[in-house]
């Protein structure tokens, strides 16, 4: 049995990865999260708490999910001081981590990225300390989630929008990424390449586009829009003109692609994860209203931050390299989102 480490384990992507690992392996998963944004495992894991090891909570009858509420930078510092920190502190028996999934980051919706860029820049310290530890500990494999925000913003304007290829990021000929979040992720990619090339660490690097899913919080646009439609609001508010577009991809597809990529890419090469389709927010609203049988006016909020005008992926490299394509259509994904929004409204009413 292996031990895996998941930082940022209680955020949107982290918790979906933890659930997938629990249900598809027999391994133990150590989850680290400070819960500033994420939610406690008792709210999403679907397993009972079965024990406590000092300040670490144990979940599941088989005790395979271990949760520590802590800033991951502190965890990294403890592990740098003592490579057997978890063994000595918590009595766990393993030699080295199998897979390490590094989701810990300061991230949020557009309001956070534009509203407090210096706070978001702390991701630079999180990633630097993480990769320094990883090149000393040398776990079996590492996942580094970058972001589509790392792409040059001048390729994402209304007049010059293109499907973004992995090669559009060139460290020898840099473009300007999206705010401090984009800069931090771009730097993280650079560290991933160094870790793989100089230290022979097995690193998989991904650039997810606009992931969404039923358990995503309301600071993100898709669940927020689905909620408005589930409430039969009229008008339906949308930030900006609503004509700005993204490449929306369901979280189940994201996790599928991550697992496949980790089996085949170990040199820090970054890959896109998306549908390869540009969809405007107005189109999202129209699809959700059609599903709900609800007709309403669309009210644009042009005073709200919207980011770049157009951001979508070219998935040809991933299809050629991995043979992977997203399975969940936009329509199916929006049906799931609407159903989840209805369920939440029913629960809130009770």
C-alpha cells in the first residue's frame, strides 16, 4: 500500500482528486488544507471520522484518508527539517510518498485575482518551497497544476483570440500572463521543468481551463449562474457583457486526464485540459434556461471584473500524445449543474 500526499486537498479540484484516489486505489491519502477556502472533509468525503492521531483526523473504516488542517508551507518546512516527519509525528509507516498532488494555492474567482493580486502572489512562495522539498524527498511522481492563466493575455483579446496551444508559452520568448496568478503559475511551470530536468523528479504539469462541477462553490461563475436560474430569477445577472468566453470542462474529465497524464508524462511538459471549445457566458445562461424551461432577461454588469475576453484550448497535442478527449458534453454538464443547484435550493428551504 502506498501513501499519497495531496496539498490543497479541500479545494474544488483537490477534493475531487481525493475522492477519486480513495475509490480507485487501496492507498492511504494524506490531505493538507488550511480551510481558508476549502471545506472540511466531513462535508464532502462521504466517509465517517473513525479516529484521531494527535491533530490529524482519520476518515473511513479502513482509515485510508488522513486530514491535517494546516498551511501547507508549514508542512513543507516540517518535512524539510525531518524527512520522516509524518512517520515520527504520527506513527505512520512508509518510506517515501508515492504520488504528490500539489493543489495548494491562493486562488478564487475573478474578484480575488483582480482584487488582491499581492495576496495571490504568495503562490510563488508556496511553489518554491514545495519544489525545493520535492527535489530532496524525491517522491514517486508529482503533479503540478498550472493554469490557462499562464498564457499570454495578448492572445486572448476580442480581436486576436486563438485556440491556445501548449507551444504558445515559450520561456525564451515570454508573453505577459494574466495578473500575479498567471505569473505565479508560469514560474511554477519553470520550476517543474527544472525539477524534472536537473533533479530527475517525475513531474506532470497541467494547464486546466475553466473547470466546473456540481460541488464547486458560488464564487465561480457556473454554479452561481445555475443557482440564479434554479431560483427562477428574472433578470439573470452576468458579469461583463456576457460575450466573453471560456473553455468549460467538467471536473470528472479533468481528473481523468490528470490520471492518464501522470502515467505518461514525467518530464514537466505542460499539457492543456479543456474541451477545445469557446463558449460565452450568455450561451451558458441560454443552455441552462433551456434545461430549466425558464425564460428571463439577461442583465449585464459591466462594472464587474471579467478578465481576458477569450480563453480556450487547442487540444490537438493531448489527443495526439495521450489519445484523450473530454467525454462530458456542455449540455450534459449543465444538466448536472442545474440538478445540483435545485438540490441545494431544496436543502436550504428545509
